[in-house]
């Protein structure tokens, strides 16, 4: 079984070569957002929520080099907001309500969904677009309902959630590298 899982993992990563231009466009969008004074917002459920938090940490903290902090917010982290909005408006609104309060034109919203059908992510993307935000979908399977809604869809064409998630974290690391490569160096920094 181990060899089968490794082969499937490697195949998902190999398939990224065919969508390199889309990956680059999304990374360029994220970099332009930060350089223009905007912020990156990320949302997803379960493992995708963990990926959202991980990516926000790479942007606010650092990925591979010392640099100033840039703004990124994972919308899955504030339990008080999640439970209040979930209770008062329903779980489908937990991300969209945060986008209402925090999103601005010039910001980018990344929606992560292995199925492409997460209703709370769909609503957040729609709300972000209505506010003039750019949107990226980090998706799986065939992209689902989210694929046609986002400005840039990145679809990992696998039916296995674990392989999709493994590939998503690779993509997020690639974007973190792409962003850091395009950011201005700070005095005394060594690359």
C-alpha cells in the first residue's frame, strides 16, 4: 500500500507541471496584493482550515527568508466569531460574514475546498467578489461549483482527499516562495 500511496502522491505533484501558468498567475496575484497594501484572506474546512492557517503563518511570519511581516488572515481561527456567526446566521455564513467585515477591494480571498462544493466557502467567494476582492480557488476533483466562481482556479484532479490536501500544501509552499522571491529585501537580509 505504501508504494501505491507514494505513486499517487508523486502523480499529483507531476500533474502540476501542466498547470504551471495558472499557478504562476495566482502567485503573481497574491504578490501584487501584498505589494499594493492589501491582505490575503484564506478559508476552508477541516484539513483545508489547517492549510489556511499554515499559509497565513507563512505570510505573516516567514517562509524561507527574513523579511517584514505581511497581512494574511485564516478565517477558520477565531472560535468566538465562528460560533457566534454559526449560531446567529448559520454555518454557511461563517466565512462570508468575516469577509464582509474584513475584506476590501485590493485584497485576495483564497477558498480551499477538496470537493469544490463547500457552501460556506462558496458564499465567502461570492461575498468577496461583490466587495471587489480578487479570488483564488484551491480545489480538488473537478473543481466543483467553486471553479467557475473564482478569478483563478487551481484544481488538483484527484478523487482522493489526502492526495489533494498533500498537493494543496505543496502549492501553498510554492506560492509562499513565489511571494518571498518578489518582495523587496530588507537591509542586512541575505538571500
